C-alpha cells in the first residue's frame, strides 16, 4: 500500500506458497484462549482520517482491514479474491455488471448494508470535491470524467455508470471491457459506508463506523487506537479475541524492547538491528516470510535537477548502490536485491519477470561515476535521500545507501540523509511536492498482481505517483493490458512496461522485503497475510 489499483488479475496459485514458507506463527499461548482478552500491537498514526477512499498507506490500511468488509476479500493465506458481501457479480459483456449484495449484513451501528451503501460510498470517493487520494480507483466507471475532471470543477456529482436497482442490487457500467474488474473489489477503497458517514461526517471521522469484525472504541493520536470485537458481526471470519490496542511507536526498536519486556504482544516490523538476535530471543514466535513488498527510491520530476533529461544521472545513482552488501550485512538476508519493480511472490502467472532492470540495477562504481558525469553530475555536487524514520528501520538502510554512493564516487559527503520524524509528516511533504532529491517510495501490494506495483506508482497522475513521472508509452501499455480479456496475455504485457522503467529510471528498485513479526507468549495462531499484515481476527489470546 498501500495504494490504488485499476485492475486485478488473480494470481492465487503463486501466492499459496507464501503460507508454506513462513517461519513460526502457529505457536500456542501459555494457557487456554480467552475470547474476551485484548492484545496489543505496534502501530503508527495514519496520514489521514480513515475514510476508505482516502487511505493509501499501510498504517491506515491495517485499521480498514479490521473495521470494513467489502464485496470481495483476499484470502489471508493465499491472496485469492473471494466473495464476501457479494452474493453475485454478473456480466454478459465484461463491461456492464450487476452486483447483488448478500442479506443479513449491517454496520456496527445497526444500519443495513445495502446496494446504496456501496453506490454512495463510491460516488463520494470519486467526486473531485472530496479530495480522496484513491479516487482514481473509480475511473473505469462511466461518468468519472464528469465527477473528477483533470482540471476545473465537476460537472456532475455522481457517476452515471452506477445505478441502484433495489435494496440489494446495483449495476455498474464501465468505460471499456474489463473482465476481471470484480477481482479489484476487495480493496478498501470499495468498502461500503453507512448514512452516518454523510449525515455527520465530523462525528464519523472522530469515531469511524464500519461493518467488519472490529469496531473503533477510541483513538488518541500519538498514543493508541482501541478496537473492540463487534459481537453482532455477521461474517464467518469472526474475531477470536476481545479486541486490539494499536499502540503508536515512533521507533520500532522501542516496540521490540516492549515486546521482550512483556509490555506489548505483537510487533509486525522487526527492527534491522534485532535481526541477528531475533530467533534466539523469540524462537518459534518469530515470523519471517516472503511478502509482496518492494523498497524503492523515487525521484521528484517536478525538480528540474532530477526530472526530464536526467535519466543517466538517475541510473548512475542506481549503479552506485551495493544492494547485495546492504541486504546481507544489515538485513541478514530478510531482503533480496531487486531486479525489477514488482515482487517475486507474484510468480510468472502474476506478471513477475526477474532481471528486467538489467545493468541499471547492477552495482558498478566505475560505470556509476561515468553515468552521473554524463547526466550532468550531482546538483551542486550533492544528493540527499529522504524518508520518515519512525517505522521500518529506514534510517539504517538510508545511511547504508548513502555510504555506498559516497564510496562509489570517492566523496565522503556527496550523499546525505534528510530524515522526517513521522510517517504522517513525510506523506504530507510528498503531497506538497517538497522533495529535492531521491525519496523512499516503497510499496506493499494491494493485490498479488504486477499491475498493482506499476500503475499506482508510475502511471500519469496515479494516486501514489509521488514523483510525478509521466510517460505516454508506459501509460499506453498499461491501458492495453487493463483492457485485455485474456488474463494470461494481460500479465505478459506488464513486463513490457517495466522495460520503459529500466530505460527512464523514475524510481530505483532496491530490494524485495520479507514480512516479519514477533509475538508474546500470550498469543497463538498468529500469521501474516501475503500483504505482510497481521490477521488480527484469527489471533487467540491466553
């Protein structure tokens, strides 16, 4: 993510292997399970209020996954898209769909979940006036150009392609054939919303109301969000515990220390500094498994020093980074040097193809110096790398990347790190286009599909294209793949788009990331899903 996608081709078979590769995760607590017991887990404040169409980052996404259920859901073990609130999604032409919502579903405030709950939510998400970051999820629905024009004011308030037929049925007309569109509907942007969201928006934002297995009890920014099990939840995936306290940490080393001290039950991001000791510390309470995550450095194309005409400079910096050394020495092989812009967990059927970055991702100090010089040299002889430093051990690897660049160039301080204290502040700086050099743009997949790694980050004006890169040929290939009815053919088209990324280097692939977590002796049945998010509702507490 946690960001938007436009299309979703299921790649279920390739994700099944993820569950088998996990280390730990099935241990038992020290006593019998207590369904009313509350567990605590590390967390970070989300950037925005928890509106489903306005959340495209990991911390907010964790909460949405707990308090909402949509038409589809991605299996926590396999990643397969399965019907959740959808009783049927039918189409005879892959462009016009009829959606039937299951009976018996309500929001936690008692309000029925109906066809209108979805249509109202999607119209709100798409309307440009509401400034929702994931608005573009709805762009394939007819009328999007009227409610969300590229410039100027909206000429319509609702999507013409959405029609409520009765309490449980609505229709969707797309702007083009899109046979696998239903597979996208498990993403949080497509969640239903209750009338309370619209009738008293400020009150809803202060205490969100959803239809998932948990309900928000309270939230103190910078401290803790308390979620409690919703006893009347109608789904089969009911919570096996009494709730989750998401505790805010600005340093994951502090979270790990609290886990060891018995003050925290679950850490879903093991600090790099602890990787040498974690197995000895936690034994089978340590989880380490492949995940659909990639770490990249993106460039600000709104800055003339890094944008158009600077491809050689950008590739030169990529070639100055010793990925193998960093992943081995810092991450103890819980990271793997990246050779493309997606993730190996996708497999061939999901669109992954190793080696697409080619020489541009191969460490070569001599060639790096030549390319940087040919690209006009570093602006004022300097390059800065920026990221938030409150989660993810980002300061550690940024320092290592800068050291690698400095060693390659033979200059001690050519590269320096500019840290940002919190994730929320960092996202705001990105949104305000305040970057003056490469910045962290890692991606955690929303779907197990290559398209999800490419379109949200590199398609023109996509919601997570924070560097503002644009390329007509890249967009054309993505559009063609999205319109392709043959799934097998569609996934073979995305590597063609990646070849353009290798040529232009709008972002440097660094490494593929494993999901990691550690948990206390109180917990059992702990697992990470293929997106590296804890499956909170299945955790048992003793």
